[in-house]
C-alpha cells in the first residue's frame, strides 16, 4: 500500500507487511494508534480528506489530524472555514495560518466591497473561535505585498483576535501590508501594539512586520508634556521569549524600499529604527527576557542612482551581539523571472551569493527562523521540527546553480572574475549604523559601459 510505504522504520512489522493490494479484514482490525500513525505521516490534505470519508472510525481519526494544521490562503477559504467547520474541531487546531489574498473568479477579481465585507465577518467569527483553540501553538496572519484597493486588514479586528488567543500559544507572526489609503475611523482608536504587548509575555517566537509599529509592543511608553523631552520606555517581563524578529522595511523594484515604521499613536509612540532598537536594548539589558536567543531588527537601505554599481542592502541589527550586518541585494532579471533576486551573505556567514525570490531572501537574512511547510502553514522552525513537518521547497540557488539553469550572469560576477577580487562587500558595523552595500573599484581599473569595469589607461 502507498500509505504503508511512507511509514518510518519504527512502525510495527505487522503493519508494514500488509498485503500490497489491501485487505479489508486486516485494515478493519488495525488499532486507532496504528491508524493515527499512518494519518500523521504528513499526508496531503486531499488524502486525509478522502480517508475521512471512508467510514465513521476513520472520519473521527483523520479529521482530527486534518485540522491540526489549518491553512487558509484566501478570504474565501477563511469565510468557508469560519462558517462551515464544526466548532467542536477548534480544540484540535495546533497551528493556524491565514493569508489574506483577494479572490479571483472566472471573470477576474471579486468586487473589493464584497470581499471586504466577507473578510470583516470572517475575522469577527475568528475572534470567538480562536478562544476555543486550546491546543493552538502558532498563529500566522499575513497579507501579500499588494492588496486590492478597498481591502485591508483592520487593526481593531486583529487586536480582538490577539486578545482571545489561548495562553498555550507559543508563536505569533503578523505580516500586514496595508497601504496608506487603507484605514478606517475605528482603526484610528485602536493601537495594535498594545494588543501585542498583552499577548507577548506568553510567547516564545515572534515575527512582526506591520504598517505601523512602535515600542509599545514590548513595554510602556510614557507621554511627555514638552516636545523637547524624550518619552520614557519601561519594558515588560517576557519570561518565555526565545526569538523575536522585527521587520521595518523590505525591498521593492528598482532598488527601492518599502518601510514599516510609521507612527502608531503620536501621543506615546516612538517610531523609527532607532527607537525600536533602543527599546529592545533596554529589554535585553535589564534581563526582562532571560530566555532570549535571537533578538533581531532588520530594515533595508535603498540603492543609489549609480547605474551598474548600485545595490540595495538588508541591514540586520543583532541586539544581543550589539552589531549590524549588511546583506547587499539586487534583482538580476526582474522582468523575466520571479526567482532572480540576488543576495550576498556576509563573510561571517560564508559570503556566498544566493539567488531566490524576494520573500525567500528575507528568510535567508532571518536564518530560516519561520518556515513554510508543505501544506502552506507558517510556523517557527523549532515547532516545525517538533511536529515532524517538512519545509516547502523554495527556489534558492547558488551562483553556479543559477547560471547553469538560467544562462544569465551579472556585471558584478564578470567584474570580479576579470579583476580576481571581491568587489561588493556587506560589512558588519555598530548596532545602529547604516552601512550601505559598498562596490569598490580596484586600483588600475575604471568604469566602463553598462556597469562593466575596464583596465585604466596609463
């Protein structure tokens, strides 16, 4: 049988040696424990759904496994799940992944007004249902880089969801990319960072990229009467926190950058990279997060207008190491391929050139802290290992692999080959230092056309 062929070597011999064409009498005698062992072998959702329709006993067992890792990749799927799935299954959910994407129909995108109303109702139902997810370990809510105009994820709705997350939850990922036009009067009264602060003492793994973010995720910021006075930050106790990644910018086309550090609440918020980093320095320095292993803030620096020699840069700020690391980046073939994003790793991490997608480049900067598994679920790497899940294949290639598959090279690689030198550097610096990617032209060489170097004339 196909299912038997996927079982681990530790599976009892009686199950591994079942007749190749199946035997209903033998299968009917299998214990629930052995059936659960089969169903828990990372089977595709479609296979589990088929097993659930076989008989009553299989339905009960397969359904419990099917709803352990719930992945909802559109507003329509979120609406269907929140209305059609029996509430009795909420207690079986261990990871919940929601990606808010627009719905495509046969005639094109669905009316944004209809989608927005559907999303609003679905998030409202989720506020109630998530409180019953007693086994929930990880929650991920993300949006694509561009939402349809008229569609946004309400801060108020997310705040209410976070307020109902069970205490057992260990991981939280919020990657919300609402545009500047996407806001509501209700959201003006809602401060999402405060809701995060109420939940974060229970969490071990946090990843945040929000259109507005401030230090109140991690403590209290006192308001001040005088504009010349600096607000006072008081960190909260985070006894369980192990990994925290804050994303304040991401690359855009043309070596441009999209920022995520707008003010949240002008009366008390501390916006900007410096304020976030300084609040985390205070958090770590005062011992408020005794279990912390990774405390990173990363943002991006745009490239210059220097054609052929311009590279953007990720800047990863490691609060615990008190250092920053620069990762030069560029898009090799943006009009031809989605997986043509070039990133050069720091020399401390091997210095390799990697080519991938924009999102996977961020994963490299974060050292694979959060991963996407086979069914699309997003969760911390540590929890993926715990549940025996497997990472989804992602297009990451070395320089050699990329050239062999695409036959596309770059002026940088040609220049480094001709000069015999490493010309593009991602350097480490002080924690708050903004070190751009540096392209150095060696002595006796000069700029030519289209970004290529040539020997200087004597």
